[in-house]
């Protein structure tokens, strides 16, 4: 099961994205803190979800005016690979 991460600008923003996605019927989304060293600006939070849900999740977030900082595939080694938005 391939996972991806939608990076958000703050924990509050990630929690809001989680609520919006849940209300849209996209379940299995988890708010997570991204490991240190991921970003030069400090802590980064995001929502982790199955990659098959990504396009629908991005559409739902866009409809609500929520723009992600970035979108990343999570490799089997636990590394993040940036995906085009």
C-alpha cells in the first residue's frame, strides 16, 4: 500500500486539512509531524494518506482554498520523494 504526504504550513493547517478530507469521505488520513531535516524552516506537519486517494484529496483541498506546501511519495525506506502538484 503506497503512501504519500501532503505537507502543510502548520499543525493547525494539517488538522484543518484532515477535517476537510474526512468530511469529504476520505478516511484513513492521519496528521503527522515530518521528520527533522525535512525543511529548513523547522517543523513541518502534514497529512498522510494512501496514494490512490491523492488526486481526490488535492481536489477537495483546492475547493476549500487549502494549498499544500508540497506533495511527497513515501518510499519503502521511509524517505520522501517530491511529486509535482
